[in-house]
């Protein structure tokens, strides 16, 4: 566990470094720090006993991070595909946690409305060749975020929501919408927070049954 905490501290340091580089416009520093984020988080998760699918999802995110350092259209498409593969890993993993919580199913209309509204608004302003891929990717991302919220709970649910915010910021940039100052900073802040919370929520969900079992054992005569 000590090694996991040290790797997590290194991840946090890399996040701070990345955000600082983006704040001052140091692109080279951002590129270096960005490619360290997901390997450090994946290594920390693996040391903490994370399932392989969680590590695979993070490494798919790392692939997307590296590819999106390029401004070329093929790299953007490949990066989106890499992130999509990560969302598939998350979806399969989260569905193994059991059925959705009963009350959490009420969130379905809200997630569906967010997806439909976003795609409808972005559609006219996206390049023609990106409309269908962005719509498909957005559907997969929304499904992942909804599954995280309904099967793992609020921590992972917040992670999924932040992932949606991060990728929405990217999509609005592609659509040439007005952007916040230093848009990459907000993209990376929400993205790093999303991945961390998805990891935390997954590990918490895995430890909960074991904790409950120990509590039952301790009260059994």
C-alpha cells in the first residue's frame, strides 16, 4: 500500500505540474507532464489491487492523451478511438458490480437529455466527417458515466460527470465555439479529476463487500 500511495502522490504532483505549465503557456512542460499522468495513476491503482479492466481503461486514456498531443485530424480520430476503448473497459467493469441502485435509475432521463441536447447543439458546427464519430463517442461516454453513477455510487458518478465536462470542452473547441481563457487547463483539470474519482470509486466499491463480511464475522458468536 505504501508504494501505491507514493505513486498516487507522484500522480498528484504531475497534475499540479501540468496545470501550472498550462497556466503559464509552457507547452513543452505540459506535453511531458501529460504523458506521465495515466501511467502513474494506473501503477498506483495496480499496486492497490485494482482489477485489470481498470488498469486497461487508464492505459487507453494514456494512449488518447499521447495521440491528442498532435493537432493532425488522424491523430484526433485515433485518440478518440483510444478513449472509447477505455470507456468500454469501464462499462464492462462497472456492470460487474451488480444491478443499478433502484433510486439511481431515476438519473437515466437526465443523462439522456444531456446527451441529446449536446449532440443537437454541436452537430451543425462540427466538421462533417466528425459528426457521426462524435455522436457515437458521446453516447458511449454518457453510458459509462451513467453506469458509474448507478452501480458504483456518488464518487465514481462524479468522476463520470467530470469526464463528460472535460470532453464537452474539447468538443466545443472542435466546433469553434467561444472558449474559456486557457481552455486546455480546464480540460486537464476536469479530466485528471475524473480519472482519479473513477479509480477511487472502483476501489471503494471493491473493498465494501470485504469490509461488510469482516463486520459480520466479528459479530458472529
